[in-house]
């Protein structure tokens, strides 16, 4: 009896969690957002463009960022691996991220200011 009651409660909770279907005459302007599938090729392009920028960083900054964001190590583990303090790891990560942001943002700034004369004429 206890098992039956437990399963009935779990089933009821599952049923309540589901949203009932809502019928509409037309789809929203952008289609059904629940069915949108992200384009994986964009992520691949982003990763491929990131490696050359990472290679341009100072060796310690590159090491800290790779260990932190690709290997998912904590600050303490990175400090132990590189033989430095946690403060050094934090500083190198901060400087490395700032350099990455600046390098990755530069093409966007260049593209937006590429034709200022044409923009003024409009």
C-alpha cells in the first residue's frame, strides 16, 4: 500500500509539472521558440577564432586561462600546478581575459568604423 501511494504522489507531481497544450490559430512571428535548435557551427567558429588569440597571450596568462576554463581547475589547483599564489592566478586571469576581450572586440570596432564617411552621408 505504501508503494502504491508513493508512486501515485510522484505521478501526480509529474503531471502537474507538465504544461497543458495551448492551441493557437497562428504561430508567433519567430516560429515556436521551444523548437529552436541552436546552430552548433557558430560555436565551432567561435572556438576556432579563439585559439589564435589565446596563442598571442603571455605564456602564464594563457596557462591560467586554459587551466581555468578548459580544464575547469579551481584557483587553488591552478596555483599549485603553476607553483604560484592564488593572487597571482587571479591577476593573470584578469589580465588575460581583458586582453582576450580587447582582441576579440577589435574586429567589431573596426567593422563598425570602417566607413564613417558613408555613414555621415546617409
